């Protein structure tokens, strides 16, 4: 650390996914690095976007195409520390303890550490794919091909079981089931596979009209949706539910329960029953009763009076990070709160090039007390194209010209899509 940095107050950002990167980029853009020493700590060395993982197991991209070195991120003026594991967080003394017992003090902290999957509430689930984990993408590809192979000779059953809510990316279980439906259809084995999605609550998305639109698509493809099915355990090929029902699954994919990392669990801050950080001030994302501390993205829960919560999705985390960066950049200059942007949009692929576009806008609900969040749902005939456009917009913001945009060329070739990725190598 330079002597110049030693004289500056330290902003410590924990996590370099959407939230942490959004915060760091905004601090850089506002020139805050001239008056703060901004440190970004991340345990991984690469960045990935969950919306791309299905492109791998549906054979449109390679695994290496969806992982990007964080060392290429455009973070001029940010002290980036990759491959660092946090052991403890001392809230009172304002420092974190690293895995090697070194201490990293701070004046301000932005907790963007995300969540960790926790299979322990559902015994047996740990033996199956967690669709919200990058670590199981290659296994999904293998299991999808195995399902196709076996379905050629005998009836099979596929179950995607949501272990708990909330979880990362609410449309994901439905999106992945639709994409598997397309693969099975193209392989001419779809009629030999029973497909089911189970959910512990009535419906996991906040959009009022989303249920009818997704249900229409599921019904048209003979995909069964079972609400109020809370997982109890998994034994062999059987899923047991707390309502006394069971389902046989030749192939089971799941959404694991989640919680904040251990160092957050052990910290003396307010947490909710789901094990994430409770946020009461949705405009600032300040951690209650904790000086100069903020939580953004998946590790926190921002709830509104209508019991609707901001979904755990990358775009919301990014925009939370931007808002917190604006607060920190203006520290001591202007105490008036700025209006926030909490519009999030995504396209859920539903197969065969189509999609469902989901928009959630919490901006007015935050900026104008008493307003309700706004939701929009619409059909799209360009599901893959719109998803790739969204991904490319964030890749450009994070990496600039050090990562070339994805270039999806959908040419018919035996019913499969040919995907080409143009790479740019920068020193």
C-alpha cells in the first residue's frame, strides 16, 4: 500500500460479482478513488453470469466461454485483491480477518459477498445438481445427454425441485426446464419423459401476470407444475415432500436452500430467518445499527410493506452497488439522498428461440413512499437474442474491449444452433 493510500479513508468492497463490480465501477467513474482507498476483495479469480450457463449444457457455448478473468476488469484506481478468503468480520473494530489471519481494516464496508448454497435442510439433496451453481454446469450437460440416451429405450422422469425461496434468479427453474424440453423434443424422445417442477410456495416470482404466462407454456408442453411441495428429503430416486407426497425422478435437478457466508452468519449484525442481512432502508442499503456498513445483492433482503422483496438477480445487485457508491462518493459533500434506479429486466428462454420478458421496477416504491413496485410481463420471439444482448451490455461495462461480445450465429444445421465466439486478447 502506498503512503498516499495510507492517508485516505478506506472503502472495502467484499465480493466481485454484479454488486461489488457495480459499486467499484461507479466509484471509479465518479472519481472517488482520488479521496478514498478503494479495496475490492474476491475469493475467486473469474467472473461468470448465471444466465449463460444453460448455453453450455444446451451445447451452444463451451464452459470456457462463460468464465471471464477478473484481472481483465476495467477497474483503474481500484485495489483489486483476488483469491482472498475471508475468515471473520469484526463489525465493532471495523476490520476483516483473512484466511491467513492477516487483518484488513476499513472506514466503510460494502458487503457484496453473495450467498452460499446450504443443502443441509434437505438430506440427500447434496447428491444432485444445484442449478444455481456454476460448479455443476458440466454435470448438467452430461446428465441431459444421459437422459436423452436412456429415454430412447425406456420411460423416464425429470423433476426440478425448488428447495426453498428466495433463490437466485426466480425464472431459472422454469427456463431450464423449457430448454431441456426443447432438447428432448429435438432428440425425438420428449414423449418418453415426464417433466415436473415443484415449488414450496404457490409461485416464486413477484410478477402478478407471470404465473398465467408461464403456466400456459408449461401446459402446452405437458410440463407439470406442483406448488406447495416443500422438500423433506431425497432417497435414491425418490423425492419426499412435507405434504406426504413423493415423486420418482430418473433425473433430479434442484435449487438448494441458501444463506449468507459463515463470516456474515457469525458477525454481530441483524439477519433474517433465511440467514441473509436484513435491510430496512431500501434507498441506502445501510446495515441497521452498524456504522458505515452497507449490504447489496444476494447477501441481503430488501422487503417492502406488501411483503414483496427485491429478487436475487444480478441487475438489482449492480444498481444497489451504484447507489451505495453514489452515497460514498458524496460523503461530507451533500447529505441529500439521490433518487435510486431499481428497474430490473431479464428474458427467460422458453425454447425454440422464444422467451418471456420480465420487468420489475422498484424505483418509485423506494423513491416515493407509499408507491407499489411495478411489474411487466411480455412474450418475446427473440429469447436467445435478447438474453445475449443483455449479457453483452454488462460484459462491456465490466471489461470494456478486453472481452469481445458474444456473437451467437443461429444457423439451422440438423436442428442445432451453431455458436461462434469471437475473442479479443489484450495485454
